[in-house]
C-alpha cells in the first residue's frame, strides 16, 4: 500500500512539473512571439508589400487612414537587399495575462543606415489559453538613437 502511494505521489509530481514548465514556457515565449511579429512587418515594409503590411496590422484593412499610412511606409522603407535586424526590444519579455505596450526595432538593409521603428502591440490571452500578438500601430522611421514616442 505504501509503495503505491509513493509511486502515485512521484507520478503526480512529474505531471505538475510538466504542467508548470509548459505555463512558464508560454509566459516567457511572449517576447519571442513579439519579435517574430515585428520582424514580419518590417520584412513586408522592406519588400514594399503594402497589402502585407496592412494584413499584419490589426484592423488596418477597415481603416482608410491606416491603409494610406501602410502604403506610405511600404513605399518609403522599400529597399533592395537582405534585411538585418539589429535589435528588438519587445514591449514585454514575460507575461501572465494580456497587455498593451510598445516594441522598438532597429534594422538595416545591405549597407544602408540603420532604421528604427516603434510598434504598439497587444498580447491578448493568458498562460493557460496561450497568447496572440496583434500589432496595433506602427511609427514611421525614427532617429537611430530615438526612444519610442508615447503617440504615433
């Protein structure tokens, strides 16, 4: 009887450890998911892909102003060459529940000067259900040493 109790206790401990590890991995993975979303949007800008930029900004297809801004960004930031991401500062590195914040990305293409942009991002969800990353707004090109503005 005692042996069954010990085996059941060890089994329960293993299941709890795995479950907690999955939750911690989801919480820590929010920063990586933001990096991927921000980088995907910059790739679309560099390609000059207006429809790609619009598709990556939440609700942009329903806003004429957002579509016009996306077209302007895709036109002005289009560059031939290979994109190199220099730095991404996600709005959060660890999250337990959803939040809204600002991410900053510094990038260059080929031998061009570095470009800096900021993006307002929403992490919707929680560690139990998982997170979805939504880009809400995108700034234009900023000075390379600029911090993200509160509004853009």
